[in-house]
């Protein structure tokens, strides 16, 4: 449906910006994501899976990226990586794809409305959280190649 | 221009202007036609035609009756649909809607939902029995970039023009009676306005890109704001990375643009309202 198409467009353009396509002319890179279970923060999970799959494939990437979802609760507190229940109760849900170089924003999408300050706060929180995720990438790759 | 389009553009961007003579932060001339006389969709309940430079988008709203969903018995429906027919640009072929059209439809649905421009409760006629369904068809007649801005603007203008007839439910027969003589305008709570930017070479941000500029750009950002300065949507589908500061700059420009667009809509609505 249209929702999947829209998600595909977000993921595709994020990956296109990161994969160095010039090094592989006349090649098609096909990324297939199968949702096994959805318990909230689906889009950022897809982004993380996509990045790790690209890493595992050994494709040349300009930068790594990770997905972070922030939920803005009705009382104004920011919740990172919300569950499905928390997403439903939230006033706004912001998903960012953060690049590993200088923590720039690769992709941003919002659901619900928020003020500009709140968005900036969520972005800052997401950038901080990105550090944890990149550390996880490093550990996973280390484990994969250490045997 | 045909052999080295990027170099051609870079030369202009170095002088802080664009081939069509605009500044980097300047929008194209925006014109809007609303209503049955000017816009000429006589069968629609509300219609608007928006021209953003050469990009032409027409929006028609049709209101129909339906039973509300079981889990939200007091809510009506708003169903947007964006169509990019093959007549608007060479790259669109006839057949099932392509990815761009579907993504645009999803974007418009999200904007309506996020901004709460129409409270779905207002569309309910009888709790659990009857509610309005607004089918908003947005069709691009000429694609010259910046589809999302024009679509959101057309949708807003068309919805402001919609007049819903009064519907009562006959107590004895249980059937609905539509009174076409008595019409009420739709209550629009918020007025979202979209502003799109194209990112060039990872650093330069230009406002309101044409189709040529969109092809050469390395990324796009669309910000939707409402009249209170709240963000209804930040849509950055991939593309070059941006710092938080650049994003903030986009948001500030979007808020300025919102004021201009709101003024334009108010002026047009006032000119067509019968005294």
C-alpha cells in the first residue's frame, strides 16, 4: 500500500545517499526487508537493519547511519525507542537517520505536530543516542570477524 | 546547459542566484484560483487550482456519505489521493500509480493527520450511523518541481472552498435527508503550509526547486508549519546529510513563507465570498 511505498522511498533515498554507487556502475543493489514482528520503532529498526546489511555485504559506504525514534509524550518528556503502546500515547513521533560522520541528519520524518524547540531537543537526544548504536555496530562487526 | 548541467548550475550558484533569475531564497510566483467560477470543476464540492511558477496542481474535493468505522464511531474520513498523470511530465507513464505519487499521497495524508486541520469529529453526522467522507483528489497538470508545496496549498484552498449540505436523519424512516439548499462551510482548524528545499553539493540550500534543479540536487527537505509556528511535518527522505543548524534555518524560512501564503489565501477567499 501507500505506507509501504512511502517507507521504501525513505529507506531507498537514505541508502542511495550513503552507498558509493560510482564504484559499482551498471549494478543493481537490492535491499529486501521482511518485518518479522512490529513492537514499535519499526522505521528506525529497518534503518539499522539496512545499514548493518550493507556493512555485512561489504559495500563501499560514505558514512554509516542509524535510525532513532523519539516519542514526545503529552507532558513534554522525550522518550527514545518507544514501544508500540508508547507510540500510540505519544503526542508526536519523530524518526531520524543519523550519519556517523559529525552526527548529521540523513533522514527525518515526523508524525504528529510539535514545536520547533521540541524538535531540536529530540534531534539532540537522537544524536546522543546514535553513539550507543554505533558502538553496537562496532561490537557486532568485531564479534563477527573475531572468530 | 545540456552537456554539463551541474557545472552550468554551479556557475550560477557561485553568484548566489539561479538560471531563471531568482535568488536562492526566492519563491516562484504563486497564483491560486478557488471555486466554481474560477476553477471550473463544477461537479466537485470544493476545488482549487494552484500554480507555483510552471508547476500546476488542481485539487477537487467530493463529499460523500458513509457509515463510520466501528472503533471510531464519531469520526468521518478524509481520503487524499495524489495523481501524477503522464501528461504532466515525460517521466510519468500511464498505468498504476508510481512510487512518487504514492509517497506524495502518504505525505498529504500525514499532513492532514498531523496538523489536525480538520477534526474528524466535525465530519460526523450521526454517531455510529452516518459520517462524511471527503475524497480529495490532487492532480498535477504540469510538473516543474516542488510538487508537495503546491499539493498542500491546493488541498488547503480547496477545503476552504467546500460547502457541505445539511444532512438530517429522519426519525421515522431512519433514512438520511440531504438539504442541498442549506450549506455550511467546513471548519478548518489549522492551516498547514509546506516549504520545500533542495540540497546542492551537501551545503547549499535553495528554496522552491524547479524540476531541473530537483534532478541535479543531492537531497530535498520539506517542512510543513501551521499558523502557530508548530511543525506539522519534517520530511527529509534521505539525500545529503544536514546539520541541526541548517535544519533550523529551513524551519525559520518555512515559518516566514507560511505568513505569505496565509495572506494570499485570505485575500483570494475574501475576493470570491459573495457579499
